[in-house]
């Protein structure tokens, strides 16, 4: 969430350390703000979907969903996108970290420096953990779902 709030502030023209020339070349604020806000909202929606890996609604379709309510969600339907997302997030944040310059300053001459650069780095630092943590939660989800036998159907005891 910190990176999303930071991006939205950037998109709305809040001074977050970028030079005026850089902002103008990026079209901010302006129509590019729509992209920045959409990206931030999209990332938050994907982050909220992670909760499905630890909540009941990630195993059984919630009752408010027409037609499918109460049906079990196939393991691979949740696990494959989560695994792919974890790998992609790890790759993207890894590349971003590798391109980061010394003391949280990017190589871009118009990028935030000093305190503004430190704030930007602090806002984006939690994203470094998202990929590996999503991978761990996905593994836990798979393990939990696979260890249940078909007889127990969700944690009850099997009758002999």
C-alpha cells in the first residue's frame, strides 16, 4: 500500500521529489494520472486476492456468488496464478532493486534525491517481500489443500 499511495501522490502532482522537467516529460499530472491510479488500484486488488489463500473464500466459492456458491474452488485455479504472480513479482522487484543506485537513488537524474529519495525507497521497500511471501503463502495453501483426503472434505473426520 505505501507504494500505491506514493504513486497516487505523484500522479496528483504532490511534490514527491521528481524534477518539474521529469514530471512534464512523464505527463504528470495529467492523463498519465489515470494510469498511475489504475496501476495502484490494480495492485491493491491483486494484493487483496492473496487473502483468498488464507481465508475460506479461497477454498469454497462464497454464498453471495450466483450459481457457483458453495462449490469448492479447484486447487490449481488459485495456486497457478498465485505461483506465477509470486515469480513475476520476485523478478520485477529483483530487477528494480538491482537498478537502484546507492542510498536509494535511481540512476535517473530527475529522480528524487535526499529525503524524498529515502521516502520513495521506504515506500517501495515492502514490495521486495511481496513475491517471496506470496510464494510461501501459495505453498502453504497447496499443502493445506492437498493434505486433506477426499473423505474428509474440508477438515471433518472420516467415517469408517
